[in-house]
C-alpha cells in the first residue's frame, strides 16, 4: 500500500488566539524556535511522506511563505556565517512538495478534506494531519498508523484515552471489536457526546490514514443538520456502514493540543523542559520563581534597602 500524500487542514480562523490570529495564522505559533506547523511536516517526512496538500483560507499566506526559499535572506545569513539558522528549514523545503488549496468558507473538517479530493487517485490511501495536535514520540504517529493501515488494508484513525470530564470535547469511538490493547475495529464515531452518552473513553486525535472511499461517504452524509457542517466523523461512520473496515489505534507518544492558549503554553513548557539548551533555563526559572533571585516582580519578596 503506497501512502504518499497528506492533507493538512489549516483553514481555521483561530478565534481562540485572537487578536494574534488577526494577522498571523495559528499554525505559525512558535514552539521553541520553529512554528507548530513545522512539527507536522517533520513528522510526515519522518514517515516517508513528501507530498502535502495544505487546505488554507484567506490570510494564511504566511504558511506558504515560510515553506518557500528566500534567496535574499540566505545571502544575508551566508555573508554573516549564520546559514545554520535556517539549515533545517531548507532541508524541509528541498524534501517536501507543497500544494495549497483555498477553502472559500469554513464548512467543517469533512468539507476541508474534500477540497483535496481531486489530488487523490481511486483506491489510494492518504494521511490527514491536524496541526492542532503535536505528537512527539520515538516512532512518528503518522508512521504508526501507516503500518496498521498496511497490515489491515483498511483506514485507521488515531485515538487516545481521555478522562470522562473531557470526553465532550472530542469525537469518540464506538468499538465493534478489540484485537490488542491498542487496536480496535470501529463501529461508529460520535462527535462530542455528553459524558453519559459516550460509547467509550477513546477520543479521536488529529491523525488519520483514510481510503479514497471517504469522499463518496462524505457525499452520502452531506451536511450535518445539528452543526451545519460536513463532519469527518460522519463520513468515517458512513464508511463503516458501507462495510468498509475502519480501525482505531492508540498511538504511542506525548500529545499536545496547541489549538487552545493553555494547551499551547503547556506544550511550550514541556518541549522546553526536554530540550538540552532550554531545559536548564526553564528549571532555574521555575526554581527561582518564588525566591528573591527571580526577575519576576513580587512585592512580598522585595528586599529592603538602606542608604
């Protein structure tokens, strides 16, 4: 099974990060010294996928500009012996093939993915990666799903166990059959159920490997009457109803939801705490936070000076 393309829906307005996202796409929010979207691209490249179908909207040109060459900047850095500052980014630009597709209006995740249907061949499987989910692990999350898809010759979605109090924030898997502690066959998906209605505690997170037959299923379900959008979860459920096997896999790795300000802050602190350069500074800052050594102003710990 050849899986060579990834669809990245990046057309959202980022309202939770306003006013920042009035000018800058939320996918360009920095995580240490690179934007969040770069983690997604690097994960796909590490999974041997090099073709990216980026679904964007008005005001998202910064993403395309970022993953493009800039000869004047490269010359400027070369003259100052600082070419290493963009060396990793230039490797990505040389390795990846980007196509940008404009979604004219926000009509749901299923609609966004359908914008790229012309680029997916019959019988082809493709990846979907949501930029809000950063997953860090020894084996790239997308590659884990690709291995299951090839093993089962079927679509597979990434899931994670979540506490009951958070279940209404996610799409949730209804299990048809369990094969291993981490692998399940899907009966259906439920979008953001109430805790009492949730069929399991397995929440869908932003990685998928899907059959081209998804597009037919999305056509069949159309717009969700409750949400007024074309829902990806409805399409995947319809695939199951059409006797297409769909699997859920508990991906291994640390997952961060950078689609909310608090999630982004947690990801930033966690990644910095694991980075060889930043970790000592973070540890020192947190240790000193409630001492007089801290640069953070706190009137309760001010020293008294006499002249």
